[in-house]
């Protein structure tokens, strides 16, 4: 069970690193980040919100969903 927890931590750490690396080139849309990282837009939003809560990024844009 401990091995699984370590693998999860490594996965999230690597994903955080990938997101931050993408953002070093400048602002990106959530959709663009999702495409680059192989995530769904909702998954990318979740990761971005976690990074924002940790103070690692700033979320500066929001828009209506296409279905709204």
C-alpha cells in the first residue's frame, strides 16, 4: 500500500512540473494545457485549481462554458 501512495505522489509531482513548465512560456488556456498534457479540460481545471490553492500559479481568466 505504501508503494501505491509513493507512486501517486510522484504522479502528481510530475504533473505539477509539466504544468509549470508549460506556463513558463507564457499564459495558456485551460484547453491548450489539457491538449498538451493529455488531460480532459475538467482534469486540467482541477490541477490548475490545486496549483492555485498552493500559491504556485495565478488564475487570471474565466469564461462561460460552451453549453451555457
